[in-house]
């Protein structure tokens, strides 16, 4: 067999293996998804009312007698805004990075969840996550401090479904955009816009919005103050 034909055979075998693996994962996903969804929606006959969102901590501004700002006090640098203040392109950039199917799921992305479970099982670690934006809000609002055991993900998913029923997409997304950590003690898009670009969230450009969206998963690694290059 010539060397060229040998490479053709190898590539063909590789394609077959990849396709077989994809079909296997899809089959597993089809088998597991209904059970996962059943657990998430368990006890629908007993409605659970989630606590309302608490107020977001804001910075306190100190002015002199002439109305000039002379200081600011803050534990977490956060300045709440409404979702209507955020440019559509910036919202789209955040969703593209964090939860592309945000407006299509009901709080839980089952395909991503099954894919992450299989990937983590194969690697023997839990490095790949599958949390939707709703699940991230649930984690920060209701599950902080809980042990990350096997029940945690099911509880998080269950609360995510409930939260979407009780609150709705826009309020969840607004909460996320106001509380997501973006490095340098900046919580939320407004604080990040001020720190990194010296502007308000309404004035963010497409490029600036894309940059902030990219910081969400690794704010320290992409911090332009620590890594100006």
C-alpha cells in the first residue's frame, strides 16, 4: 500500500471513530435526558416559592459642601442598571459567551448538562460545567455556601426552572448583568464599564461589550489593568 493510500485509510478510520463516538454520546443523551428532566421537575404538584431577590449593594458617594465628589465607600463595587440601559450588542455578546440558548431553554440546558456529565466522567474531573445564566443566578442567590455534592446540581437545576416560572427571562438576565464579577472588585456591567473604559454601560461599543463578555469566565487572566499587553 502506498504512503498516500495509507494516510487515506487512517483518516477514514478516524472519521469513523469520531462519528461512532458522536452517535454514542447522542444515544446516551437521549436516554439520560428524560430522567434528568424528570428529577428537575420532580414534585411539581407542590409549588415552591423562591425568596425574592435581595437588594444589590451599591457604593456610597461622599460630597463636599459644594457638591463635589471627594470619596466613595464600597464593599463590592456595584452600580445597578436596568436591562434597557444595556446596548443590544453587549447583551448579545454576553449571551454568546455564557448562554447562547438563554431564550430557548427553561432554566436548564439538558444537552449541555449531559455533554458535561459525560466529559467529566471520561476525564475523571469536574472541569467542564454546563450552567445556564439562570443556574448561575440561582447559585449566587440561593445556594451560596452549600456543599457541592451530587444533589447540588439537581437542586440548582430545580431552582432554575422555578425561578424562570416565577420571575421570567428579562429579570433574571438583568440580575445577572448587575452581579456578574468582572475583576478589580467590579460587580456588574456598569462598574466594569467605569473601571475599564471610563464610561457608562449605555455608551459601551460592540468591541468593549465583547471584551467584557470575554472576561466573565476568566476575569483575572484577561484583566487589562494587570495585563495591559
